[in-house]
C-alpha cells in the first residue's frame, strides 16, 4: 500500500514505520490519522511481522497536529448547522483520531518507538501507546495542547499516568512545558537516551531483533497480560492469566524451545496466523 505521510517496510520479522514529512516537521495532517490505521492493519495481515519499530525522519520526531489541516473542522463549527449535530460529529471525529493510536496498543506485536528532537502534542499521544520508548539527547516532549487552548484528547492524559508519576503528568499537562531527554529518562518515560538518531535506530533495531527471535505466541501473550493487568486488579489479572494459559501453554513453541535448548541451537518458531476478517452474510 502507498502512503503519503509515512513509509512501511517489513524485513527480518521487523515492521518499520517511519514518519516521512521531514520538510514539514512531520506534522500530523488529515491523511496521517487514517494511514496509521491502515499501516497497522497491513502489519497485522503480514504473518512474518513479529515486532514493530516506529521512527521518524529529519530534525524532529513530530511537531504535532497540523492546525492548518483542521481549518475546515473549525469552519464547520462556526456554521449555521444544528450545534448538537456538529458536536455529535466532532465526537466521532475525535474517536476516529483516538483509534489511530489505539491500534498501536491493540496490536498483538510489541511496538518500540525511537524519538529524536521534538515530540510535541500528538507525538506524545503516539508514544504513550507504544510498549517501549527510546530517545536522543536532543529530544524533548511537550503536551502542547494546553498552549493552544485545548485539552489533549487522543490518549496522552489516559495513558501517560500509567507510565510516569501522576504529579509530573499533571505538571506537564497544565503548564505545557518541555520535558527534556534527561528528565524523561529519570522518570521512566524512555528506556535509553542516545547521542544521535542513527545510533538510536541501530540499537532499537537490535532490541527488536531480539524480540523477533522469541516465540511470537509467547510475546503476544505477554503483551496481552501486561495491558490487561494495567487496567484491572491483580486478582482479575491472575484469573485471566489462568484462562489464557490453559489455552496457550501446550504450544509447538514450548516444545521447540526445549528441544533447541537441548540441542544447543537457536529455536525456530512458526509465524502467527493472520487474523481472519469475518464478514456478515446478508439474508
């Protein structure tokens, strides 16, 4: 599939999404929101993909929402159309934009993100949905929405409190100040800080390759359990774990890993099956 705001490649079990509008600071235009959904649908449909890396091009990861691209929405809000209908439409628009990052969280593959330069506004929403975050020394993170008179609405305020202390989230959200790379590392938002983007992407790809070498079924189960545990009580999560394990424990991957260990070789695992898209037959 051809994309206008990003590039997608899948090699050696690693799906690599690159934001690709460096001349425009990778601002998030209207096309981007649908293309993220399409890219993850393509990844889910490719059985060889076992891990996802998101990176960017140019000086900044993303300068956030392209406000010019949303001028038509603002114009609609000033029209003579019934205000209630406009607001119902706006609610649907926001839900669609939220889905562009929810697909990252729902993806059965781990998603790693590599950030250089500015990660502003919608960029923070994006990275908050990823499994692991890495950045360069010149990186900074900004909940920009408060600076333009709006509330962040596509995931930052819902996911960031699960990643860093609540007081820090609130400070960033209320003030719109920049969190620099060192502070992001201190509070655990990012795993590692690198000197430059090239070194970062090389190392993140090595981490992705390590994940891709593991049982894809076990990796999927691990992500499923971690996300479920975040949103439920320990007791509920333990109970869900028993249900999951009763169905997934006796897999070919388990026996292959044991045999490979005995034979002192690297295990070879089958790809996951492509999820089936069931269509409803009309009567």
